[in-house]
């Protein structure tokens, strides 16, 4: 069992930035994530999409943002445990002191006075096409639920399924590299940004994108790899088959709070209620930061999560060093940090 200053559940951008703020105050962290890589939604859902609203950074893709955060926390004391979900959270006594204990699905155990739930939308899972039995049989062999690398789609026959922003964005982007792109949706109306829809429809007019509405998937054909797909016309019930290399299903995510529901923490719908002074939940020492929390005026933005966790770390410090003033200093004059970074004066 490892004792840490802060246990962070979720290694999305907000969890990663927690390490930075904790490090400035000399606190160590452990980060646990059920995904196989750090970065949360940025790395899993939109690694190659540009983010424009990180202050002072005019443009950064999701993955570049994660890489920058990982670089930023390099000087600090933290450990990262991946591919395991935090399943249980309980209060324990250690001598005279009260601690929180977390146990993961890989049976790793940690204790700490401070738990930061930075679990975003909870453990998330891409929605599968409802009428196809075991589409995951072809996973990464022609079936995916997120675009990880544009290069993978070069000169391929691609079918994108969905009617939201992701489906529209990737139709436009991948039409630049693919052999052919077909956008398949059950109706000829889209929920995404109007501007992107217009771009998609222009590409259809130019013959660079095939728009297949009102269609839905009927079957996936292939041995080891996808070679064909059959689609059903919603109006005529006619079924046609098409040569296909890659099927990208962008039906959104099922957000599952999962174990968090069992931790007896006050919820507001599917989010965790916090006070905005220190982002603590109704349980002392349990904080909720980033997309997972809710309070009046909450915005699910990365920069909001950065603010929240900065204040929460201050409270965590007070819980570890009761009665002490939380040291405050600008990073511009933090000589210890500059030393670690090898900054020459
Ligand atoms: C397509 C898209 C575009 C976006 N564009 C922008 C943008 O331009 N600007 C912006 O500010 N925001 C944008 N966002 C929103 C932004 O990505 C989120 O606000 C941000 O990722 C929230 O960070 P987080 O760390 O709170 O949570 P997340 O990024 O969701 O990370 C949470 C992590 O916690 C893990 N987790 C959950 N439960 C457990 C558990 N029990 N055990 C272990 N791990 C667990 C999950 O696996 C996940 O990795 C966008 C989102 C999407 C989907």
C-alpha cells in the first residue's frame, strides 16, 4: 500500500495539471486512469483536432496539448498507473489519522488524505452500432470508434457513420487523404456545426465525398479485416454492398459514472456537486475537478478545470500541513522550479 499526498483519479488534462500545481507546493501525486494512455478526452477522442482556447497557446492539437502537459509536469514527483479503473474508495484509520483508500481493478492500493476525482465524463466507452453483432471483432482491422492517426486512412475507402460534429469534422479532414469517403447517416440532417456541414456539402457537390442518407449499416463483411460493408436505405429498405477498408463509427460516447456512483458522494445529475471555494465534495478530502463536477455556471472546458484544481490543491496542502500558511509564489520567481528545469539566470 502506497501513501501519497494526492491520489488523482483520471489522467485527463485536468488530472495532469493537478500534478503541476501540487508539485509547486512540494506535494507528490499518483494518477490512475482506466485508459491505456494519459490525456483523457484529448488523447482518446480528438488527438488530431486543434484546440484554440488554451490561454497563450493559439493552436494545439489534442495530443500536442497532452504532450505539453506531460512535459510541464516532468520535474515533479508523480507516478502514473494506466489501464486500471479505480473501483473502490473508502475511509480508513491509520494510527490517529483518517485517510482515504483507493483500490484499482488491478488490485493496486493507495492511501491519501486527498482524493482528486478528475474523472471527466466517467469511464467512457464509444457507442457501438446497435444492429451489428460484435463489431469489435474487427477492431483496428477496419473498425474504429475514434480517429487516432490521419495517416492510417491515406488512400483507403472509408465509411464514416454519425451525424454530429465528429462525423462532419472527420469527413472533411479525411477527404483530403482518403481514396474515397462516404458519410452515412440515418437522416439528411446533421447536429454538428453549420459551417462544417456546409464544407461537407460542398465536398459532396465536388464529388469528393459520397453522402449516403437516409442509410444505416446492415452488415460488416470480411475475414480478418473489413473488406465490404452493406448499407440499408431507410426509405426503400434496399440493401447495397460497397467495397470498404475502414469503418469509423462516431455515435458518441456512453458516459458511465460506474463505480463513482457507489462512493456515497453528493451528485447533481451525472456530475459531482462541489463548493467553488476549494472544489471539495460533501466529503472532506474528496475533491472533484474538471468535467466531472458541477456548480452554478460550470463550463466543461479545459481552462475551467485548470482553475478548479489549482484552488483544490491549496486545500489539499492545508489538510496535509494543518495550521500552515499555503506558500504562494509566482512561477516567474520560483527558483527551485527553475533549478529543476535547468533555467540559466
Ligand atoms: C471533440 C471534442 C472537442 C473538444 N474541444 C475542446 C476545446 O476546444 N477546448 C476545451 O477547453 N475543451 C474542449 N473539449 C472538452 C475537453 O476535452 C474537456 O473539458 C476535458 O477533456 C476535461 O478534462 P478532464 O481531465 O476533466 O476529463 P477527461 O479528459 O474526460 O479525462 C478523464 C479521465 O478519467 C478517466 N476515468 C474516469 N473514471 C475513472 C475511474 N473510475 N478510474 C480510473 N480512471 C477513470 C477516464 O478514462 C479519462 O481518461 C472538447 C471535447 C471533445 C469531445
